[in-house]
C-alpha cells in the first residue's frame, strides 16, 4: 500500500505511467484521464492514456486526445506500455472487469496501481485509492488530488482545466445532479479562471449531433417509448437493425434515456439497446430509487443509485421481458 506522501515522492522523478479508464469512455472517463495526463506531462513523466475501446467523436477535440491509444486498435503496443509501466492510474472504474482485456494486463503488471474513482463497492486491485462516492465526477477527484493532496495547483493550466471541466460537466448532467454541491461550483469556477471556456465546451459536446442522430432520437421518442404508468417507469428499446438504419455510432445513444426520465412522475427510465456484441441497458432513476441494485442483481452491472448500467448475452426480447418482469418487485419503491 502507498500513502499520499509516497505517491508524491514517486511523482518527483520521471516515471513511465499508463492512465486507463472504463469500456466505452464517457466524458468523465476521458476528461479525467486526459486532465491527469496533461498534469503528469508537465512533471516530465512519460504518460499514455489507454482506453479499452473507442469513445464518442465529440470528445476528439480534448487537449491530448491525439496521444490516446485505443487498446483494440493497438493491443501489442498497449500490452508493452502496461507491462513496462512504473505506475498505472485507474480512473472512473472500480473493477478490472470494467476494462475488458486491459484489466488482465493491468492485473499482471508489476506497476503500482492508483485508483481514482467515485463508484460504489471498489474491488481490491489498487495500491493507492483516492475514492469518494459523493464526488460529482472522477474529474473532480483528479482536481482535488492534484491541488489539495499533492499540493500542485500550478499544474491546472488551460488544457487540464478544459479536460476536467468536460468531465464534471458531463457526469453532473451539466451541473444539475444532486452531487453538484457549492464546492463543485467553486472548483468549476477555478477551472474557468484557469482557462476552460465553459460555453465553448458545452457547444462542442452537446451541439455536435449529426442529422441521423437527431432523426434517431425522434424515432426513439415517437415510436419506441413505452410508459408503464402503474410503475412510474418508462422504457425505450432499440434493435440492432435500427442502429444500422440510422448509422448510429459510439456516443449517439448517450443521453436518450434522460428523455424518458423527463416525463412527470417517472421514477425509473430504461434504455435497452441491442449492440452488435451484446444487449446493453442504461437505467436512470430519481430520488432514492436504486437503479444500480437492479443492474447488479439482474444484469451483471452496477453504477450509481440514479445512473446505472448493465448488459446481457440474452436476446433483446428476453432482456426486455426480464426488465418488465422485475417491475412488480420494485412497485412499492416506484410509486412512493
Ligand atoms: P450508462 O448508462 O451511461 O452506460 O452508465 C451509467 C453508469 O452506470 C456508469 O457511470 C457506470 O457507473 C455504470 N455502468 C454502466 N454499465 C455498467 C456495467 O456494465 N457494469 C457496471 N458495473 N457498471 C456499469
Ligand atoms: Mn464518472
């Protein structure tokens, strides 16, 4: 086990560092990873961000994006970097199973592992942990670790601020989820002072839809939305054929589940999609309803209370039937 003083000491000499994050990185996964990357390179480290899979194109403008290695595109180079690393930072995930084959390589590596995360129930694979489930985003934790624990506020330059702002913005639902405390707003204000251009980041991330994506959203809302009023639940289901018809790529389905949640009285919203490899579920809930419990218990997943996900190797029809069959079990909580 490392402590903060030992980590701080280690970072004083140039090291070989790998930063990795979860499967299908979202804004917080890639924003926190590149935020940390842009800090570490200022200290003279040889740092590389390795993602298990690709991520949405609307993050490809992030400072440092050009240096990211996608594992599935360069497995040999990734394996070498992971095996040779002195230090591996594991960001925005809590179990090696969340990073596919990268998890096996990280598990085998002799490198010291640092987990920075805000998910429930972390697995024990790390040597140092900076973890807080109340954090709005892993990007917030990177900011706090660098400025407060490592005492290196000078590292928060425009590039770092831009990446961390993106992480906090996306994971806090644009500063509206309950995790968005006054202290989060103060951090975000610091990031704007440090050069993050807030309005431009919003534009780059949220006003970047293709025409297809918008038509797909229209199709989901008009034709694919089911509301189960007696359970305060709404569901959108998408087949593989529909993904193909609308040329849907990574990131295009992001956020669609929130439309289902926006109906008055809806406490649980689900988006179930037949991806080429397996069926993926995204659940969102309001208040105390534990969306993560359903994902963990029935769909090999987990997440936060109000935003969780899971997957299944069963057919789309079977998964949808299973989801519907679970609702009576949660009826009391859903109608509260
Ligand atoms: P999303 O619905 O956006 O894919 O995921 C929402 C949240 O659920 C993520 O931040 C992550 O914490 C969690 N999550 C999504 N998919 C999985 C999964 O397959 N396994 C686990 N453990 N968590 C997941
Ligand atoms: Mn996150």
